[in-house]
C-alpha cells in the first residue's frame, strides 16, 4: 500500500469512528429496549439502523476530508451509498448469522463485522465512489 493510500485508509477509519459511534449507540439503545419492550432480538435491527445513520455523516466527511473529491455530489453520493448498501448487507447478514444463529455475544460480533465492512467500504470508496476520472 502506498503512502497516499495508507493515509487515506487511516483517515477513512478515523472518520468512520463517528459513524461507528452512532451505530454502537443504536445497538445499545436497541438492547435496552429489548430488555424492557421487545421480546425478540433487536440487536440486528439496532445495528442496521445505526449503520444507516452513521453513513450520512461519514459521506460528508469522506467527500471533503479523506478524498477531497471533485466529483458532483450526485455522482459521488450515488456511488458511495451503493458501496455502503453492499456494506450494510454484509453488516446485517453477518450480525444475523453471528448473533441470532451462532449465539455470539453482540459486541464481539459487531466489532468483527465492523472491521470487515470497514475494509469493503474503503476499497469501494477509494477505487470507485471517489476515484478521480483522470
């Protein structure tokens, strides 16, 4: 990995902390609601909702800070959110498998899933969503 790519990955990961914080707060809120209101597992739902909310903040920060994109928001956002839609599916699918099917504690499952989705989202963002046309 060259220096620019490494710098962008580290910045992408740092920006992602804001989205991750939103996602993890959403998971915790869903766990608390599950204990008092819902009878079924809500961890997957909390993770899915938090992922969506965090992705909006991350788009803005990555557009301007991480990649300094010159693309129109129509092009960049449509590509970025397409990449993140696949990431969302990976997140929900893995959480469903790890938590609901295999019984892994939701925080272990989410940290593992976050790491995999981070790599997917960065690769898709760098190589397609924010890639310069030049």
